C-alpha cells in the first residue's frame, strides 16, 4: 500500500469512519487493560512470569493485560479455545461437521453462536484456574471466596465484552475483529520493549544487535513469503446449454495455502510441552519417587535441556500442522462440491480420483508449510541463545510474528478491495 492509497483512505468518508471506529475500539481495549480486577492485590507477578514462560507468552497475546490482572486479563483466549474445541469436535459428531462444512453461511453463524456460548464456561474455568495459580504462587493475595467469585464473574464479562468488540469491528470496521484485537494486544507491548532496549543498551554488543535485527528482517520476510504462498490447482467447468444460452466453460484455480493451519499448531505444541512442567513444578517439592519424577519433568524446559526441548517443540509443531489441517481441510468434500457444480481438474476424473489428487497435492505442499512453521516456532529460542537482545523476541518467530503479518496482509487486502470497489463505482 503506497502513500497515495493512504491519502485516499482518509479522503473517502466511509473508509475514514471505519478506520477511526477501529482506533476508538483499540483505545477502549487499552483503557480496560489498565483497570485491575477489584479486590486483587498484586504481589510478585514478575517472578511468576519468569518461572512460567507459557504465561509470559499468553501475556504477550493479551497485550499485557494478564500481567496487570486487569478485567480483560483473559483476552480473547476463551473464545479462541472454544472455537478450536468445536472444530476438533467436528471429527466426532457428524451433525456438527455438516453444520460447519455443508450448511453454508447459516451453518457457520450457528457454529459461531455455539462458540460464544461455550466461551462463558471456558472463561469461568480459565479465570478460576489463573487466579488460583497466581494466588498459590504468591503473585497476588486477598482472594476470599466472595472475592474469587466476583473476580471470576468480572474476567468472564471482560472476555465476552472483548468478543463483542471484535464482532463490532468485523461488522462496522475493516478486517476480522478478533484478529485485530489480538494484533492490538501484541503491538501494545512494543513501546515498553523499545524503552527496555534503550535502558539495557550496551555498545559492546553492537555485533549481536546487528545479527539480531538482520535475523528478524529475514524471518519476517520469510513469514510474509510463506503466508502468501499458494499452490493453485487448475479447475475447469463443463459447458452447459440451457435454452438458447450456454453456461460454464470457464477455468479458474483452487488455491491451497502452504501454511493452512496458521498459528494453531504452535499453540497446541506449547500447551503440551509447558503444561506438564507447570503441574510438575507444584509436586517437585514433595519427597519420594513422585517428587523425583516431578523434578525431572519440571526441568524439561529450554533452560534445563535446550537441545531436547527444542527438538521436541519442532517435532510437535510439525505433527500438529498435519493433524489440524486434516481436521479443517476435507479433500472429499471439496471434490464432491466441484462435481456438483460441474467442475473438474483437467486430466483427473471427478469423484474419488480428484479427492486422491487433492490429498496428494496437499501433503506435498503441507510438508513445506510444516517445516517452515516448526522452524519459525523455535527461532526465538535459537536467536535469544546467540544474541544479547531479549526485549524484541516477538520479531524473530513464534505466533506473534505470524499473527501480526497475517493480520496486516489481510487488512491491507480488504482496504485495497474497498478502494477498488469505489473506483469502479465512479467509472
């Protein structure tokens, strides 16, 4: 997007209103992020996040709201978790799968409504677990039973309010509202990171700084390249004669993304790796065999076993990329839909042959995407091990980079589409 298009955005009244509306929602989100949960006294949150890296990652996604124990401390997390659970349940319940994949827009609206309803119990459970964990670790104090119930209701209401704000952005703004709120949460930490970088500046580490930012540039370039990369499968439509008119006969493409799973495999892999270590840390102080086993599991992290942990992380992301794609991408359903609409892949028979061909192409493309996603996931740990820069780790990989790049690219596309639509209207 060039400077001329940016000027055009603010010249068009409708687009200008949408941009200002999104900025107003962001300002409201940041205001709520600084309102603490009533009755909670913060003790040693920094020590808690130093001990549990996974919660440090969650804190980045929520825009620092978790570190402040604010009324929106859960962010959009409960809603995202609910949608992921429902997507996985489509493998078990055929009725849910038909609703999600075959009933069109109405089915997806009903599916999203189930996701909103599931967000309520999910937020209550996550709120209770998070507040209880913070209290047991000495990070917060002052949680009587009444205060706990009030805090759970407050953070649940905060999570639902953010979901509503995200839907408002999708309806009245530009882009996907939920993704934009996550993007806003990640970007909100940049000013603090810049300040920390200035405070810890050491002129003796200039070669390390240069290596870090060169790595960051190459990785962001790679993320953009692979996020935009697609394998286009040619599709043709048979000609049909109705009355005196001929329909069909057109040729198009079926795009298959190199990274169709997005950031979901990284979230799954981190959860599996860090959740057992977190539970084991509570039991590591006990005596006997249980304590020794728990101590060994608690030490399985990047600091204690860097090579084994990094290889495990790489392998899990690779495996979950295949698993999640198999859940969300159904070659048989796509083949069936093409057959119903009179479409076919040139040189491939419609039906099962097309399904097998799409599966073959998908596995070849997905291998590249899985390797790339696994590499991006472990890059922050590799770069932090060889460079002195710690405050800008979100620039060199992981979910934050993928989210920022995906949201920016998607929003730019939608803005360009809006501009082109108005150009056609003036012709």
